[in-house]
C-alpha cells in the first residue's frame, strides 16, 4: 500500500463538483492517478469494477492503495503510458 500523505498533486484531470475528482499525482517518486469520491457508494462501485476486471483477466491499471482521508474516499492507480 502507498502512503497517501506523501502525495504531490500536479493537476486535476477531471472534476465533477460534489461527486468526484481525478488527479495526476506523484507519490514517493512514482507517477500515479488518484480518484477521489465524495460518496461511499460511488467509491465502492468504482473499486468493485476494478477488482471485477482483474478477476476476469481484463487489463486494468494496478491499484496501489485505496481508503478514506479527510472525508473523501480515494483510489490510487498506476499511471499508464502509451
């Protein structure tokens, strides 16, 4: 698990006010994507979908960490480069 307290956000990639925010960030020198959710149900839906993809062997970015901080739920994903 990655320690979210070491996060350095570089820019917001997408934001739906009051619902979710997707941020390009760096944690411990690694480039990552962090998704923040205001509602637990949206967070659980996203997390469940990611794990379902993994179980079905559908390629998806690695999940480094997930949880709650400062009343926001978060998922930290591997940043993929193409």
